[in-house]
């Protein structure tokens, strides 16, 4: 039994919906979750999505920009749903047709038009005069074609509202230049203009006037780029009765080289590029296979690369290719846009703003760092401390790595160096960084709780909680981490990972999140909120780990470590990463 079936446009218009009998609540919540988490996040490679107790199956119609969604209880196994959606899509397309598609577009435009807009008198366009439009838009050509109406431009500028409207209408007619022409004639004119520009202005314009022209000194023209030569282009030899016929023949011959019947050289290539080709899975398959191999070579996890290519295929299937584009360029551009969207996920982390809000509430902002062994948690914790100090905040470091020998001493060294960069006398005699530690072998969750209470009493702005490095398969240590997060409820949980890893990054993040969920004592477990990517300066253009980590978690990369000093900390530039990733 289906809970609901909905058909809506990508512009947001619900075209048809069905809700099963006895189903309580609206289906808007699950559909909105699908849009936010899947469609907008470029994760359409898989045709299913789970939201609370519901399973959603969806299908995209890229030609008509439609989405078909079916929802049912996730404990049910309905094998017919995929074929059912396909059949409904075909039937709906047949009933909709091109006319219905235009109606949807017009309805969307009407809904946009209802939004409040400024009046004409408030716009800059109202300040323009007819004279200014004639001078800037049409030049001498406008003056010739408007004829006597230009004599009244001065009068229209100073007074008559009615005359101004008539002048504007005449101006639009001149600017468009398409009045009284059929679609075929407009296309032919545009094609001739394009050929003239491509040949450096050597081609002559097609003469629409029936009167013969007699340019002097014409010689036989030899045509470049192949094709049959036109024999008699010397108009000076034409006269009276034969002139019109000869010129018509010459013009027809000229048009042949522009593309009506004979294509050669460059024009044959253009014909292959231009068109209204509808993309199919078969067309895209060889290109996507190369793209997938390229992504894997750039350190993207193999499963993630496959899912990305599947998502691009579903996004493009059924779409009509643009003019002068190839399948390879279309697929590459779509993949590039998807990668940028993935690196700019739905939730943005602004630590400075959040610290200020916490300070206004007279409580510290708490950040917990976790990750596997040896990725650089303590070093990057020190870099973030330096960044916070530079922005005028005080920091308390909680040494909750009570497992690794030398962990507390390493943090004490960082504290001493940071305070030497910002001496206490510059801050009212109080150190800007302090270390809260209780030695080794103690309960990490208890130390973190005491550190947060101490920071609140001493009015510290930020508490940075350092935890022990642990492999994702180490159940006792993962249970201790889940306990620390559940008991202390930090404001931000950051996973620290290396940019060097590929498939391992996916395994680490999946198992960390799973362990936090399994070992949590809450019905709504706290998972990872963001990522710190270390050793980013060692990978050149093999930046695929950034894509893998963000794709698998849906969480942003908050910081990128780019060196060994405290100032080597950057925000991620999504477009720069994607450009490096797509570079051959």
C-alpha cells in the first residue's frame, strides 16, 4: 500500500498528488527532506531515500523538469514500485505534451510575477528618454528606418505620454528587426550573419530587395573551404531583364555554401555540434567511464566515484544538448557543478559567530576533536587555538587523551608556545591559553566535564577537547568517545582526517558515525558536525579525499591544514579544489 504519490516540477509546483486512505499527516515533510538531502545535494545516483518511517522512491524527468515520488512504509517490500513509476511517467508525459509543459512554465512565471516588485517610476528605466534610446541602441540605422517619427522625438521627450509609448514601440520593432519575418527567414538571416563573421566579413549579405544592384569592378570569386565554385558572380554584366534572374541564381549559390544543401570543411563539423540531440544513458556511458577512472586516480573513493557518475547520468538523461556542445563537454560541466555543490553542503559552520553567541549567554563554546591515530589532532587543535586567539578569544585546552604517552606534554608545549606569541601582559596579565589536565589513565568524559565547568567559572570563551586517537574498529575506545560526547554535549564535533587517504576515508567516517550512534545513550545520537582535513599541502592535485569525506557525511570541511606552523590553516575553496580535481 502506498502512502502517497506526488508529481511536481523542479520549480516547486505540485502538479498532481495522491494520499492513501487512513494515512495521517502531510507528505510535505518527506518530500522536502528528499529535495534538501538528495536533489539539491547532487545525490540522485540512488533512486531511493529513507525519511523516518517512510521509504521514498523517485524518478527525475529531465526533459520536462519533473520529479515523480512514491512514499510507503519502509518495512514493506514493494517490488512493483520502480515499474509503476516508469509507467506513470510515460503516461503523464503523453498526457502532458508540449502544450502542458508550456502551461507549467507560464504558471511558474505567474507565481513569480506575484512577488512584490518596484513600480516603473521607481526603476532606472523610467529615467531614460526616447532620444537616449535612439542614440545608444540604434545609431544611424535607427534614424534611417524610423523616418519622420524621429522629428517628434524632441516633443516626446518633453511631454506627451501617448507619443512616448508609440516611439518606444517603434524602437522595439527596429531593434528586433524580426517584424514580418517567418521563423525560417530569421534562422536563415542569423546563419548568414554568423558565416559572414566567421569568414572575416568576406561574405556578402543576402539582398532582400528585388531591385538588381550593379557594383562595378566585380571579379569571379574563388570560394575557400571547399564546395563548388559559383561561376558567374560578376554583377556588372547583368542588365534589364536578366539581372534579376542572374542575381537570384548567384544568391542561391551563395546560400549553398552557408549550409542549405552542401556541407564541407568547417560547416560539416558545425552541423555535427549543433542540434537538438537528447542525451541517453548509452551516449554518456563511455564519457562517464573515463570520468570515473579520472576521479579514482585523483584519490576519490571508488564507490563515491561510481555514485557521482550515476548521479550525473540521471541528472542529464533526457535533457536536450545545447548548441555547439558535445556529450563530453556537457557531462564534464555537469560533473563539475555537482562536485562544487557537494563541497558546499547544506549546513555552514561559522565558529566565530557561534563563539560570540555563546559568550553573550555567558557560557563557553565547546569543540571536541576526534579521529584515528596519527592524523594530527593535537597539532591542528593548536592551529585552531592560534586562530581563535588572533580573533580576540581566550581558550582552554582540555587534555582528554589519557591513553597515549606524551599526549599531555605535547599539549603543554603548544600552550607555552602560544602564550609566548601572545604574552599575558598584553591581555591584562591573564594567559590567553590554559591547559586543563588530570594526568593519564583517568576517565576522559569526566575530565571534559570538569574542564567545561572550570571554563564557565573562569569566563573562557572556548574549550577545545583533545581526545585519544582510535581506530574505527576499536569498540572500547569508540564507546568511551560516544560517552564523552553524550555526557558533555559539545557545540561542535570535528573529525580530523588526512587528505592522503582514499577509500579509507569513507570507511573511517562511516564507522565513526555508526559507532557514535550505536554507543550513544540517547534516542537522537550526536554524530559528526564537520571535518578538519590535514596534510593538504602534500597531495598536489589529488584532492579526492575532500570529495569522499563530504559526500559520505554531508558535513562541511571546516578547516584545511596546509603546513607545519600555527598560521597554516585555511578555509576550503570549493572551486579551487574542483578545478584541481578536474585537471587532466
